[in-house]
C-alpha cells in the first residue's frame, strides 16, 4: 500500500505508520511524487525528521531528483549546544533565515514546496512573521533611489558596508556601481545614472564580472542576521542575559565582548548560537508556517513529544552544570530561550508519521522486506562472475512480484543497467520493469504492492552526489597568477626585481613627475638604497614565495644577482634541452595501444562511488587517450589529497589489466605502499584482478613468491617501494608504471626508473600544488593533468573553532572512540608534546596513544604511524609532519591545538587527513582560553570554517605553496634557482630557452622607459584597497597584447564603474608601448608638443630589413620627424599632445615599418 492510498483511506488528520528504517525514505520519496501529481492535499509539504543527519541525507537525495518538480528547501539545525564553547557556523543561521524569507514571500504562495528539517531545528526560536514583513527591500530598474538611501536601507536590514564584497550580507558602493551580496547567495550589480537605477545584473562571485545574460527589472533583498546590531536588539540581549557575578570572570568578559562587538557592528564568533537572545518576540518554525496549512510528515524512532522532552531535559542538565562552572565563558540563559517548547506541542498535530521500532497509538503497518532477505542474495552485480547468481535470484522470485522498479541516479548508470538487462534477457520475463531517477541505498520488497525495488547500488556502488554550492564554480584560471600573488604583499615582504634582485617592499608611493602625480612601488636594498619602480614596470617585480628572515637582501652596488641570472639561464637551457630531447625520444618509441570503450571497463567505471569532478573526468579522458596511442604515455597527474588522483590511476590500471598486461605502482614509503594496496584491493574487489605489494613488511619468502608470480604473469598489479625496482626484469608483460610522488625518490632510483619507463606507459601522481603557469610554460613538452576542482565528499568535514574546553574535547574523543574510530591530535611543539599527551590521557584514560614528531628517526616515525594505520593505537598525537602522505579512513576526528598559530595552507592540509570515509568527520580548531585572535588568525580560521568541504582549500591555499611546488616538480637544482630569482623570472628564462631551441620567437614584456606629462595611474578613489591596485598594475604591466589591455579595461569598468581619466590614459600609453616595442623602441618621452622615440641600435642592426624601412619612413616624412645617427626620432606637433595622439602615432609608425 502506498502512503498516498493510506491517506485517502483514512480521513483522520493524524495517522501514524509503522515502517522499517531502510524503506521509509523511498516510501516518502514515492509519496512526494504522488502528492505532486494529485495536489489535493496542499501545495506545501513539511517533512520533519527526529535526527539531524537523516534530515540532511533525505534532503540531499530529494534535491537531486528531477522527477519531483517542486521547490526543495532545507532548514538546518544548530550544530552546537548553547552551553558549550563550540562556535556555531553562522552559515546555518543564514540558511534558516533564507528559508523563512522565502516562506514569507507572497510571490511563492502558489509554488509547490517541500520543506525538510529536523525536530530540533523546527523548535529553534525565530523572529515572528510580522517582523519579516517590515524587513525586506525591493529595488527596481528605472527607480529613483539614491545610493545613499539604498545604503541606509540595506544597513537597516543588516547588510554590512565593505570596500569589496566577500560574503553574503556585504555591499559596496564605488561611484556609479553598487554591488550587493544577497543573503541568499546571489550577487547583484546595480549601475546608476545619477540617482536612477539604470541596470540590475547578476555577478559571478568568483570573478566579480557581470554575467551579461542575467539582467533583471527588479530584485528583492531580505534581512540578514546582522540586523541585531541595532541598539534595540542589543538591549534585548542585555535584559535576557543578566550580568554574571564577580566569581564568573570568563562569563562576564564574554558578555561584555559580545555587547561591544555588536555595538561596533562586528560579526562576533557566537552570533548564530546567541541569536535568539537579541529578539524580543520569538516563535518557532511550525507556528511560522501554520498559515500555509501544509501537509506535515514526521519520521523518527520515537514520538515527537518524547523526543522533544529528551532534548529539553538534556539542555536543562547542561544549563545546571554550566551555571556552576566558574571557568566557563558560556552565556547563561534559561533553556527555554534556546528551544521553543511550543514547537514540540505543534508537532503532535502531524498528518502522517513514519515511526521505526515500537508502534504508537493508532498505526497501520506497511510491510517492507529488504531485497537481500527477499531474494536470499547478498552480493552485488559488480563482479561478472556473480551477475548470473543475482539475476537467477530475481527469476526464482519472479512469481512473487509484478513490478521490478529500478532506481538510478544518472544517465550513465541507466545506460549500463539497460545493457546488463538485455545481456541477461531480463525483459523476456513476465514482470514489468520501470525506472525511477532517485537515490536509494538498498533495495526492498513491498508485498502489498507486489513490487520489488532495486537500485543502481544493487548493480554497482551507488554514486553519491552532493548538492552544488551556491558559490560560483567558474574557474578563475584566466586570472594573472603572479598579479594575485603580489596583491597580498605588505610592508617588509621580500620582493624580487628582475634587474636588481631581492629587496623589501616599502609601499606604494605617489610622486610628482613632470607636473603630474603618479604611483611608484618603493623597494629597499642594502645600505639604505632604494629604487622607485614605475607602475607600468611592475612586470619586473614579484613577491618572494618565502618570508623567512634568513633571506639575504641584495646590494645595488654589486653584480651578485646578475651573476645568479647568468647561472640560472645556463641551467635552464640544459633543462630545456633535456626536456625536448626526452620528448623526441618518446615520440620515436612504441608502446602497446589499448582499446578504450568496453563494457567491462564501463562496469568498473560505474563501480566508482562518486560522480567524477570536471577536472578528474578530464584527467581520466586524457590518460585513456594516451593509453590508446602507440606513443608511450608520460603524464603527470597533479591534485591535492582527496581530489581523486588515485582513481585516475586505477582507471588506467584497469584498462591495462583488462588487456592482460601488468601494472607496477611505485611509492616512496612503506605506509604509502600499504595504503595503495588497501585502496586498490577495495576498488578492484568485484573484478578478477590479482594485486600484491612488496615492501619491508613482507618476508623474503613472500617477496620471492610475488616475484615468481610476476614473472609468470599471475600478478596483475604490484605495489611497492624502491625495492620493486630491483625486480625490474621479472615482469611477464609490463604495460603501465604508476609513480606516486616521484620527486621523493633518490637520484639512483630515478635513473632506474628511466630504464623501466623506456617502452611502457608511465603515469606520475603528485599532491604538490603547482600553478597553471608552469603547465603552460612546459606546454607540448610535458603532459600535465591538473585536478583543481573539489570532489563531492563521502561526508563533509565539520570544522569547529573553539577555545580549549575539556568537556567538549572529552565528548569529541569519546564520540569517535565509541563508534570504533581513531583520532589525530596535532600539537606543533616537540618540547612539551608529552604534556599534551598527558592532557589527552586524563580526558580518556583507556586510549592507546602514539606520539610522532620530526625529531625522531625516520624509521621510528614510520613505525609509529604504521601502528596507528593498522589500528594498534587509536590516537596519534603528532606535529604537522602528518600534513601529507597519510590516508587513514578510520580516523575521522582531528583536534588541533593552537590552530591560530598555523597558516591556512597548513590547516587545510592537516584537515585533509580526515573525511576519507562514509563517517561524519570533525575538525576541532582550538584556541587558548587566555588568548584573543589576531585579525589574520581570525580570517584563516573563519575561512576554514566557511569552506568546510575537503578540497575547498585548494582554492584557499596560498600561492606560496604552488610556487614551492614548482621546484618540487622540476627537481632540487631548479628549486634552488626558483628560490634565487623567483618563479616568474625563472619561467620567462625557461620559455625563452625552449623557444630558442625550437626556433620560435618569444613574445616578451617590453622593457621601455616611458615619460609623459599625463596622469596615468589607478587613483585610490577608484580602487581604495592598495593590494587590489597593485594587482591591477601588475596585470596591466604584464599585458603584452592590446587585446589583453582591452580585456583588463573592460573588467575594471565592469567591477568599479566608468574609468577615470587617469586609468584610461594608463591603458592608452601601454597600448602604445606594446605597439612600439617590437620595433626596437627602448624609450618614449612625451612633452607638451613633442615626442622623442629612442630606438635600440643593437636591435635594429640585427634586423636590417626593419632598420631600412624605419630610416626610409622617417626620411620621407622629414616634415614631421627628425632622426639622428643614434636613431633618436623627434616628432613635433602643432597642438598639445594627448595620449590618443601618442597611440595614433605609434600605430602609424608600426603600419609603415611592419605592415599587417
């Protein structure tokens, strides 16, 4: 019986249904479909789960359904108890307000809506509906509403004025451009003409560029949580939270700090948690939506009233305990202020309940039997040798059902399921087969309906999709990497000038020159020397990737840097020669060409539990294309930990093994060998592939047997450390070598690898981030696949920022250990690491704790980490040595002491150790109780908390990491050169060397002196932030083509409004530079009525054809130009010269000397 039939059968408003856990989500899903088709009940459905995680899981499944045509909303719960020191992410609060704003918007009154939430979330206190009526703004095209008025209105509903918008709730005003980052996550750009709104457009938050196709006649802006920063709401907080007595110093300071920060309109860390205390009148979600008269459903293990009482009782116990704790900084207010009891009373009036376990009151049972029990079959189809058994089981039971319903998640799995059904002639049987696109973890049988429901998870591992972020997924790869790196520069940072070497950055200084004020970057060198770099020459400077005090500043009075460049140029030429030689050698060799599209490969592909990310999919396609060629593959797969490099390698390995050839996987450490062995074994378990590994954990006898099996072809894939290289001639038919982190192998091992790689396909994996710039620099010489898009996670990593709190830490440790898991604990100081070990042991006396740090011998570190990997110990206390190369799926909680002392990249790398399984993962970032965060630390921790998805840090991790990574990829010697002269200059020299060897001409950035009487700069009234101005100066000076300059000008106008004269003149002058530079011009001086152009004699003497044309042109136009023997050309104008005259003159000269 379907749920919708049950409702039709029973007209009573309250009906409780007893159902098994694994069937309820599908029954509910099916009901949603039937509800939409009938629409007799209501346009609004309200689904409440007792458990927060089940609510989130069901919503994720529902949100991906294309067959349920309704607006799907999720109302998240609160992550933390109001009495703990855990910082609740404000994103949950924002999400709740967004739902409330949507529900209150009359424009959606007729929409079909499904709202999913949890019992606890439904009872959280919220503002009343009448409050929302007054707290929204509508802006319309052609409306007269001054920027000043709009700014005031936005502030009233909680928006924050910023120089540049960063997150929802921000707005910025720049001239006639007004940007608003709505609380719903959309970015609007309003262009004004005087006080009239001329256009309303959508903006891509990743690039801040206007999306030309998205224009609106109106936009509605809803309230943000920051409306509480008005005095009336702050007074409410004062009245609801009494001032603590003198014994409770921490609580007194916490209350005082919140009031001060709110008064200063600062977003304080505990905003989400204490939000209800700022509102005079509150309600709950059920009362808020009561007017909608929707259809409500509840799913849980106990009745709503029983569950509600348990929640409240738990809060009351915490309240009593914390009230007496004189060290706690938790704000004390009664539990009723944080949980609205009326919410649970309202939930008693549900229309339908699915309660697992004990039936309550009046209930009707829907019988649900698991498919494995019904079919008496527990294996999945993934293994070819079991596919017959699976379908035999279905055939045996075919008399017991009339309909076989197959749930699938995407078109790829549907296509392969259809192939398998045809292959085994399942359509010839006497039951109907229907397909439903939805997520289902396990199949089941419905006796009342004679229906067997299976899913692609019964055929393959079900792919787990995650809801796409509202943040733009647009790639920012077109941005100038080195300009963005320079944007973060601050006073005292090390800088490399391409002529003068390493100096320190003093600042951006405005200097008067020829009667006009222009910007210069000031650099300091030894003995107090300074250089002033014109902003059009910022292509000559780059920020040093290191900030260590051991860096030596150069002297302008020596030629040290010049000699260093000469050394690097020589080394780079040798590297370029080797790369080109290697490319030629590869092109002349032959390797086996593999067949790509086979159904067995498709089954292996569908056995992958996730949807591939775009970059991962591209890397797989590139690798398979390489394998289909007879030219040996030599591809580098670069991606952060958890980005899916190993899956790319396993796809290639499967293809090779499928055609009866062997695969060798080389890793630098024993731990990695064991990790890869387990990963490969799990991934290939449904396919007949023999996988072995060789390392020091194996006995000599075991290794001898594996070597023998390799030689006889009985082993398909072998994984090992460098010891595997000694058995290089023992393969029967080697087809592919996969090398993990090749730069960590020694020189002798690399030489052995060269021999091994000669006539077989080779793939190298690295987690070292490298910039796309390096990839482009080696384009056509080395094959790169960069995986930079974050993957869909098995589970997201909940990132919790908090002061050290023994109670919370004990709960975190107990929770992880009770579910059979392990913990990482990070303390980055060796001298007192034992004290922290004792701290952890006091909290959890029964743990088995292992300590690892960099001062131990390498073999001892490996031994200790291996014991953790094998599960011998359940807590690993370590320094940051664990930030790479460790993948332990059973470790899903990490505690980081003094997290504010670590860099963003380090924190991201550390957090990447967890979240590698189906379990929910937690990262606790601890700050000492007696310390307040610096602005920089707060930004780092806030960023990590905001981007809690594993992999998001690849976009967050700073560019310093990428610059260092380039050195790792190119080798130790080249790494030293990069550190000495900087990556940007290094890449210029490398590109020059490659082009020279290939006989190609290099397009270099002009080094031309320019003196003009024009204001040519980016004024601070146009771009206020110095870092952004420097970044744009860098982009403009780096632009070697005028089309690029036009692109930059369009971007500036789009983001900041109409270009000031100074900016237009800067762009125009640099266009003239780009035109004149290929003619050999080394200086351009512009006066009021005269222009002087100095040509480089050496350049012209090496290009006699250009020299002759140039001389003839100026002689023929002697009435306009004069030229001396040193090729100094003078042009005298009849009227005052402006920048356009200079550009026109440059175009005229270029067209005559180098005709298009």
